[in-house]
């Protein structure tokens, strides 16, 4: 069985997770479910990055020890992922002994082989990002990642000798053109960081102590990126007694990250792996950001939106649909209450929901709920619809295989629209009136068949809706699988439900827009 190991970033438990964090995780889960449907054995890793100065500060503010704080946050995070039905296989926390022990060993090993050396660091430090920058990397004198103030700081630190490996990484980039995707992000890394020459990376701190101690020099704690990135292998049991998963799943097939942390994943992580003599991940995909009308989400602007109230009010499938649809492969996406309600009312309620309802209504009215077998003769239009639908399956697969999820969804909705149009074109009510029994039957068959296909295509991200459609149409189990997508003539005397349920009830737009605005904090 082919295998697929996919990871999300491990998130900082510095505050409640918002829809940005949820987006990456939902995307990862969607890719996992898709791969499963295509016959892969999958492993999805997520978790939390629990060390560092920021966490220490946040805990202090709320009168807790850092450990108490992260323990609470881990519970919260797991609750959220359970609400969002994220089927992770492991949740790694960097404060767990299984991780800490291995990071200590890795640091030791890299020190012994001369990749890590002691020196003095003086630089411009961004506290929230826990990163030093050079003057030239700043944007308008501020942190290029988060836009906040930086501070000049100096401390004794251990450094990782990046320069030693830089050429090997350049070669690797040149030989593996899809290593970083989208290409624009790869070019950014290549031109802005690799070409001008990589700086050595500071990998320890003495200015705070909430971290993994360097064994040979315990006044230092391991700088958070060496600690954080290694989660992808410590979770699999690297250097531990049981390394079955490591053998089975490493190298990762896909590290999914946001564009803010591509630098760490695309430059430092591969070099750490080279130093450890481990194979590099197959691909890193850095997606864009969910933006708000007034720019980035931030508590100070009061425009942060959290997934829980949205899921509670509109259901999980609608939230997943919106997030995945709105974020294109390489650009940022925008969350607006208006956009959310519009997609709900148009795409989900009008287009998909009505298609199912109309179809079931007609089959009940015209054929007492039963559609017969594949028609013996079909019209030109039926043929066209069949081949259109097969074309959609093909392109959805292509898009999903390359993680263009938003485009895959658009393609699927093209099929929804095409099928709605097919009803208008064939005018079944006229066929009924004119008693064109066979033609009418063929139209009904094709409607059900398209809906069956749509349900299977949306299953990786809209599981409930998919199940509801398949159930209401009484599709047998063996015709609910991805493998059955291409079979167009297998339905036999299907008896659809007599009491169709509405998939998405139309919302009162103005009222709901206000409700979502009130959710923003
Ligand atoms: O960076 N839109 O953790 P983090 C889309 N601990 N995605 C968003 C987003 C937004 N508005 N905001 C956040 C860290 N994300 C490190 C990672 S990994 C070894 C260590 C997502 O809590 C996106 O995936 O700041 C981004 O890369 C990640 O959350 C940053 O999470």
C-alpha cells in the first residue's frame, strides 16, 4: 500500500487558535482524507510548539506556570480539533519527554560533529517571532514576518554552521524543482536567502529558560526552531527505542505550512536533516494567509474570528467549504461575513441543496421514488452530461493531487451548475406531461448519478453533506467509493428517500452578517 505522511506546523499555544490555524489543519485533514480515498495509508501529524520566551510571558501574565498554561492549551486545542473532526494520528507536544530527550541528543550530536559552535550574537530581535534579523531583512525597520518592532540584543549563543551546507541545499533545489511550492515562494527563498549566502543560525538562548536545556551547557536552552522543526521526526520515534513509524513514514510526503514560516522549513529544516544524514521531505507547500477586510487578523484590531462560533451556527461542512474554497493555491484569501453568507446561500443552499431536493422531489413524483437501471437508449445531451462529469472527475483528481483544493472545489461546483442546467435543458416536467417515460427516466438516472459523483468528490472536506446525499439517494456502499466514480451504469432500482431533508437552509443575509460581526474579537 502506498504511504503518505503529512504534517501541519506545530502551533504556538500563545493564544486561542483562530481560523488561520484552523485553515492549515483543515487543509491537511482534507488532503489526508483524499489520499485515503485514493488507497494510501496515511499519517497526519499535528501538535504544539510549547517552548520559548513568548509562552513563558503569556503564562506569567495569567499567573500560571508555563507547564500549566501549555497543558490547558493542549486540552483546548484537542477539543477544537475534535469539534472540527480532524483525524490526526498523533499530536506532538514539544514538552513531552519523547521529544525533549531526542532534541537533547540531536543537539549533542550536532555539537560533536562540529556543526554547532559557541559564539556571540548581536542582532535585531523580534520578540513575538523569537527571531533575529539582519538590518537588510527588516521591512520599514520592522520585523519582516509580523511587522512589529525589533530590539537590538546581544548574547552568548550556540550557532549552527549553515554555510557548510548551503551549496548542497542549492544543488538540492536545482535537482528537485517541486521541493517548495508554489514556485513564487521557492524563488523568494532562493533569491533572497540562498543566493546572497546563508547566515549561520543561532540555535540557543540564555535570555530565558523555558526550553530544552543544552546537556553540556545547561545555562543555554535550545532555540525554538531547532526544537520545533525536529517534531516531525521525534513524533515518528527518531532515535528512540521504537522507530517503526520513522522507518515506515520518513521522509514526509508533505509539510504543510503558512507562508510566514517557509524560511524555516525551506532552508533550515533541510539543512538540519542533511547534518543528521536523513533524507529530506518530498515537498513543502506554503499556503497564503486568511486576511480580513482591514488586513491581518489581530486582537488589537478586534477582527479575529474563531472557528467555534461559526461551526456552531453554520455547521462544520459550511465552514470547511468556505475556508478551502476562498483560499486559492498561492494567494491570500479574505474572510468577510458577507462572503461567508453569500457562499452559504448561493453555493451550498441554492446550487447544491436545491439540486438534491429537486431531484428527489421529481423522482418521487414521477416514479414513486424509484429510478430504474441504466437506460437502454440515451440522448445526445445525456451523453454530453456523462462526458462532462467524467471530465470533472479527471480534473478534480489532478487538482487534488497537486493540492489545488480550491480549484478542485470550483470544478466540482461546475458539475453542480452543469447538472442544474441539465434540469432546465431537459425540462422533466414537460417530458412527464408528454409521457416520454424513457427519456424522463434517463434524465432522472443522470441526475442521481451526477449527485452520487458530487457526493464522493466532496467527501474529503464535507463528510456530513456527502453522507446525507448518498443516504437520501440510497446509494449502495460499493458505489460510494472513489474507485467507483468512473462507473456510470451501475445503479439498480435505486429507491430514494420519500422525505428529503434540506442540506442547507437559506439564511437571512443581513441578520447573519451582523451575527458574524459580533463573533469577531
Ligand atoms: O509559527 N491564515 O506557530 P504559529 C492562514 N510554532 N494560516 C494561518 C494564519 C492565517 N491568517 N495564521 C496562522 C509557528 N496560520 C511555529 C511553527 S512548525 C515546526 C513551528 C497558520 O502558531 C499557518 O499555517 O504562529 C502558519 O504557518 C501557522 O499557522 C503559524 O502558527
